[in-house]
C-alpha cells in the first residue's frame, strides 16, 4: 500500500471540521477519485496527504512514513498552473528540483505536447498549455504518488478532454499512483479505477466504488459508466433534472 489513511480528521482553529474519521488505502499504480459536493473536505484531505496541511488527527502514511514527514515521493497539481511568470516553460518544469536535469525536463515537455515552447513565458501560453507545463513540472521528480486537486476544472470542455487523455498517456508511462479530487462525475468515472465518495459537512466517506468498464477499457460512451453515474448521484442526493 502506497497510502494508508486511518481515522483521520481535520479540525480548524475556528471549530470547523473539514473531514472526520476518514480511512482508506491505495494500491500501487491505482488512480483513485475523491468525489463529492463542495465543502466536504476533499481538497483538505489531499493537502494533508501531501504534507502541506500537517494539523490533522489520526494517521496518514505514505510509504509507511507519516505524511507530515514524507514529501520526496509526492507530486502535486493544483486547479491553477501556478507557474512562475518570470521563468520560461523549461525553467518552470525544472523549478523546485534538487538536481537540475535539463534532458529529463526536455523529455517531459515533449511528452506533454509543448515541444517548441520551451523558451516561452507563462503569459504567452493558453490555459491548457499552462496546465500541460504544470503536469510536466509535477512529474519532474518522478513521484510515486501524484496528487491532483481539480486540475482541469477551469478549462473549456474540449481542452479538458485533451488533458484527461494526456494524463492517462503520462500515467501509462510511469504508473504513478494518482489521487484526483474532482466535482465532475464523468471525469472521475473515465479516469479512475476506484472512487471514494464523500458527503456532508464535516465530510465523511460514504461509499467506495470500483469502476466497472466493458472489456476493462476506458470509453466515454461506456453504458456501465452511465449506470454507475446514477448510483453516485443517488449517494450524493442529487436528482437529475427532467426536461
């Protein structure tokens, strides 16, 4: 198990509780979606696993190391690219790496479809291109665990589909374990092997769902996924509008 969360809770100084008594674990190379309505603590869970938020109760282990102390094997992608505006694409990809590996950065830039834009600055990139650079940067340290906090939510539908497929292509190459926070049920069902469904405030884990695909292949038109979508909507007490 790469990640093991046991009875974890997060209470803030103002008394608000983000999530309560959460327990789950991951397998090597698995893509897991954290799915739920706004305010149920999904992003806070991700920040706790990453070590960015260290004030949780309970146990969060990454490779048998408490998350507060273990950051070397973790990559993180946010909703915004968060590129340094004064650095070029290639410099942003290398930013934060202890050992500058220019050749590896060039390979990653090519893998995410930015070959030819290495010397461009963030202001010269579209939103989708900036997120491609952010993906390359997150992979620069060859993380065994990649955390993604709604990385495609600010993009248009076409660009979102492109980057979802890019993410899967990158995953096929390195098989990193991924934890993806998303509000998008279709995105979660397409990308993930297993879904953790959260609801409530504070957020509680109400269901774990293994994504079942026809012939075990990813397809956006898979009828099995439509059935599972109905199940998730029911769990979240969301009724589909009838027109």
